[in-house]
C-alpha cells in the first residue's frame, strides 16, 4: 500500500488509480433507474447509503445483508489495484436499478447520469466538521496522501488540494444544478437534528411509502451507535493495510461541532474570513452547530 501523490484530472486532484482509469469512468453510462449518491468525502456518504439501502429493502436489515454483491453501493470512480475489484467491475455485475456512490464534483460526473435523468441525492456537511473528519480519515486511510500536520491541512483544504478537490466548488457545483437536475440536496446537520424527518424526505424522493414502524426501525438502524457496530457499515471489512482503524475509526464521532475541538480561535478566524470569500453569493444554508 502506498500513499501515491494525487493526479489532476481537468484540474481536480484525484487518487492515482482513479486518474489512470479516468477514460473508462467518464465513459460509464448508467441506467435511468440507477440512483446516484454524491458527496464530498466525509459528508455522510455511508450514513445516506445505509438509509437508502434500508428504504429499498423495506427496513429489512437481513435482506440488505443478502444483497448479491458484497458492495451494496458501488463506488463509481474507485479503481483498486488488481485483484481487488473496482467500482465498475461491481457495477457491471449488478443488474439495475443500482445505487451508485461518487465523490466526483458535479462537472466530472459522467454525463449519462444527467442525460438519463437519474435520481441523485447529494449530502453536504459544514466545511469545518467536514474537514476535521477528512483529516482523521487521511490519517487512517493509507492510500490517501499524508495529511501532514493539522495547521497545514487547513490550508490544503482551503486551497482544494485534497482528493476530489475543493470542498467549496463541490458543494456549490451541485447546489447550482439541484433544481435543473432534480437533485435532493441534504445536509448532515439536518440529518443529525432530525433523522426521521430526513429519512422521510429521502423516502418521498424515492417514491416509496413505508409504514411508520418501518421508518422508525430505519431511523434506529441508521443511528451512529448502531452503524458503528454494524460490520456492513463500519468498514471493518476493508483490510488493515488500507484502513488502519487503530489510528482512527471510520465511525469516528458522528457529531456536529467537533471542529471546536480542533481549531484554535486564530485558525477559526482565518478560516472564516477565507470562507466568506469563497462562499460569497452561494447562499447555501450551512450550520456549524445545531
Ligand atoms: P466523523 O469523522 O466526524 O465521525 P463518509 O461516510 O462520507 O465517509 O462520512 C463519514 C463521517 O460520517 C464520519 O464523521 C462518521 O462518523 C459519520 N457518520 C457515519 N454514520 C453516521 C451516523 N449514522 N450518524 C452520524 N454520523 C455518521
């Protein structure tokens, strides 16, 4: 396992296995029945995947476990070193409708998703908590570049020098397209504040109508505590040389406002000033505490 340097594709730094296979990723064409879950890394992807999976299986966790492939929402752009199967290998083995996960910014999502009017759920998390979570993830994911010290990481985040590029451009890119593309744009903070409300919102977007009992069960099964214990969700199936969870657990903290335990007052001020510039006129209703 190596921490390879990132390679830019159309200006977006990507992991080397993704960049080297870019043409086949860009050429991927989904089925109109496929669902896309798009996020900047660490915004709540796994949580949303788990909710969607349970909604599609009427809240039946056993049925989710019996899914035909070990990966329930193939990761569109992930190309692993052989013989580990890549996201496209999984997708080609699964009949539609499929749930597909991506961290690609809007402009790098293969055009077939928009031409085929695929449903798309985007999850955004406030910049500071998203960055804290990404920092810990980069410490434990030994295929990502070294995060380096925290102080320097803040600057890399602000400059968009992390895998999948700038958080600012990412959240703005999908926000700008949400109406035209019928994207359900969710916030991690809303999910924390009222998980049931957000589960119902996703259910309606998927044109499903489940009983109140089933909805309650899904909310319970997708709590941080339950997911942390669930081997299908806590990524303990990824071998140690890739994810070293002794450094930091994938299901780390699951809270809003953990940034306060990381930023000094000075760093926070500097970050906020830059944030104002980068997010001016974006009008995306982010919250840094709830
Ligand atoms: P923290 O590092 O802040 O704990 P992703 O799935 O996009 O990689 O995001 C991972 C982040 O979402 C981690 O954040 C993880 O703990 C958090 N998370 C995962 N499941 C969650 C849940 N059910 N409730 C709250 N947070 C959750």
